């Protein structure tokens, strides 16, 4: 039985939940995929812990046992691992710390699984090229709508197809808010308060409302689909912050459904990407899907319209998506 | 530049359309995937043609040039190829001729792409196991709702997930007929005639109407998802042949939409699969999708509900799906 050794960069909620999942699912994973998973190193920004024989969740919980400065490149260079899972925070300006972890890991010949968005958002094309040269894989399903296997579909099922346009709803929160404003004729603030009470928003909902969260996910999807490297500066991004109950009542009376839509298309002048509030016909599939779902509509010359929808946002779904990425790498 | 040599078993409409597509797309394929495609052999049930330097559509069109008896195992044993594409007719009783072609190809170490359903329907598990032992791939996206990348999604994106249930609409024709009967209050025969006039049915629509086409596609999906080998005998299969305009009017008055649904679920007593006419609530996503689309709803413990919809049925979509399978194999 082959053992796959995993290093986890990030020992916060996600990093620890992933470690738990690997231990809980080790036997089932072995049965399904024929390999044994072993976590041989974990670090946070200040230090880390290594054990080639395997670290237990208990050891990780005692962070006082972490060796100071065993973090960053130092951690990646010392850990005995086949795969690095990057489970740190997302920084949309620098792509750090994910970028440095991935760079160091690829240089050492480790496969990389991204959980945060920053590095793929800013340096996806370069990272994929470096990985290709080193003969390692980068998986980043978690970095864009974890629950929805958008990247898998684009990379695998439509790898040869001519993708013309992709559009979709990439945060469930905005659809929920817009529907509440419509059904209860309430203000954005009231609808947001309800979404927050249901735990549907990030602690700070700004990036959901202003379209930036959608833009970041869309860019990663767009760069995969069109093999390019767009940045946030190339996009027109607006959100739902200034929508009023009256706007929504008017749209509703006209048989329309408001949705925050991210879209990217190949045009004669290049790849155009935008995020904006759109009023869809009620008969439009994107208007008819469950409001809490994320949804993508992919137009290809060969297959017409394909819809992918679902993808609850939760820590569990993110961890499950990372486990799928692990499964794909061990089967390479 | 690596050259990938392809043998095509089947020189009917599909086989010849695939050959055309390979020639037309060769340059674009090379740019995208870094390999050159070359068709080195084609055969039908009576004979075949070999040329290691590459066969042109023109050569194939002159079927009088085919060498008699260069078919079946004889063809597979003589052709110089990396991949065999099986493009023959579908036989749901014997799985032939696809089964023999695939068996011979796998034994010689060729990858196999199925276009017909029969062999995977009847012997999928055994074929996949033989292929695994030989270190070759079997791709069979075309064998189940070509346009809809159901197998890719199940094999890749949900390879580690616990699949609980899959249900869906696997022929667009039945939805079209049911919707016509509802909107025009017409008989099944009248709606069928309209579908036939629009070219939406097979020459013989029996298997669409009696649920067998749905059952065959569902079985291949089910056997992939649940890693089992169900047969048609394990399924309860009924169709829409006996539905009346009155049945549909009643359902419509109750806020329901009729759909021919295939479903397969893991239960305490094993894997249960069935095809039957169901009356879905109008709010159900499967009821709300475009009637011409195929659609699958996949329930996994980890990701909840995921919807995949689209997949126009056409020869072009089948050929495009086969080209995706080619792209996946050359990237292995």
C-alpha cells in the first residue's frame, strides 16, 4: 500500500478541519483509492511541527509544541511530503501567504492544493506553467465556489470545446438578499440582517455585496476556461449595495428576477469580464434555480448551453472539495 | 511532437463524421493538447483499411477499397494504433460488436473510447477492471447522454464523495412530448408526430417512449457512481406510452409537471433503480429546466444537491464528446 504524505500550511479552522477529515476518512479513502494518507507536517505563520511517522490531530491542537520559525519556505523545505495543501487566509492584493508556499512546494516537486483564492487569482497562469514544467499538479477547486466543481468541468469535460461565454451566480448570499427584498418589500439592510442571522454571510459581508467575491471567483474560472490571466483591473465590477426595494418591485412587476451575475465572454476585442446586478427574465434558468445555489451557465460551440448548479457554502463543503482534489492527485 | 494513432471500428455515419472531425480539428487539437492525431485504420463489419501513414476521409469514402475480413479481432490485431474508437451500432442484448472490439483492444494495450452503449451497459465493470489491469483507459461519455458530461462529473468531481441518489431526465424527447400534450391538450400520437417532424426522435422512437433508452443511460451512470453492475433486469422500467391528455391536465391543475424520470439510490436493501413517469412540483428544479435539456440531479452527502443540465442530442454533440474523450486520453 502506497502512502501519500501531506503537508498542511495553515493551522486555523480550515487547516485543522482538513486534518480531522483526513484522519476520519483515511480508511474509506484507502478503500476507494488504494493509498494511505498521512499528514507529515503542519505549520502556521509562526511555526510548525513535523513528523514523518504522521501527526495526529491531538499533536496539532497543542500548538505550544510547534517549532518556532518552522513556517513559510523553511517549512516547505524541511517537510517530507508529496502534496502541500495551502489552507491559509486569502489576500487579494499580494496572493500571500499562498503564493510563497506554492512556489516553494512546486520547486521541490510537491503537488499543491489551494484552499485560498489569492495566489490563483493573481498568479494562476504562472503557477500552472511552473507546475507543468516540474511535472506536478495544482488543484484549486476550493478557490472558486468549493461545492461547485466548476474547474473540473472546464478542465476535463470541456478541455477540447470552444468556450464562448460563462455566466453565473457565484454567491448564494446576494440571491437570498434580493429575493427577500422582493418577497418582503424590505430594505437591503433588513435582508442582510436576516442573511447574517442565518449564518449565510462572511463575518464581513462587504465583498459579497460589492461584487468583489463574485469577481475573484469568476476571474479564476475565466482564466482557466480561456487560458489567460485577467486581473481585477480588467473587469468592470459592481454590486447590489445601492439597489432599492422600488427597483426590485419594478423588475418584479415586469416579470424579472434580480441576480448578481458574473459573466465572461470571448469577443472580437478580447476576453470581456464583468460583475453586475442583472434583471433576468423569470423564465431564465438562472432565475429559476434555488436561490441559495450557486450556478454557472457555460456556452460552448460544441454542446450549446450547459448548466452546473448547487454548491452550498460551508466549511464542510470546502473540506470535502479539498478531499476530492486529494483523490484526483493520488490517482494521477 | 508526439503522434497519437487512432483506429475507428465503425464506418457508418458516426465513424465517418468522427474521421472528418479529427482531420478538421487536427491543427487546433495539436495547439491545445500538444499531440498530433492520425487515423491509421478504419473498419466496418465486413472489412477495413489500414495505413500507418494516416488515412484520409477520401480513402475511407471509397469503401470498395476495404480489405475483406479486416474486421473484428482481425482488424484490432493488425492495426497500428494507440486508441480504438468503437463507433458501431448499439446492441443491448449482446453488447456486440463493441464488446469484442473493446476486449481485443484492451488485450493489446489500446485505450478505448465507446460511442455505443451496449458493451458498457452489459459489461462495464468487467471492462473497466480489465482496462485497469492493462493500464489503459476506457472513456464512455458518448454512451450516456453525450452532450452532458455526467461520467466526468461522477468520476472526477465526486470520486471521493458519498453519492446517495441520482435522478434525472435523460431523453429530451419525452419532456417535449409531455409539454406538448399539456400546452396543446393533444394526444401522445400527435405530440410524437410533431417531435418526429422536428427531428427530435430516433428513427424508431419506441425505446424513448417505453423508458428503455433512459434505463440504459441511467444504468451506465449508476454503475459508475455506485461501482456496481446493475442490469436492466434489476430495474423497474416504465414509460409514457399510456399517458392520456386527461392525466396531464389533472397534474397541471395540481401545479405539477410530468417528466420521465430515471432514478437510482443507495438504500438499506441495496442499489435501487427505476424509470417512471413522475409528476414533479412545478417548483422542482427538474421541472423548471428547459424541456429540451437533459438534466441530472446528484445528491451527495458532502455537497448536497448538484444539478447538471444541457446536452443537446445530435450527431455533432456525440462527435464533440468523443473528441473530449480523445483529449482526456492524450493528456493521461
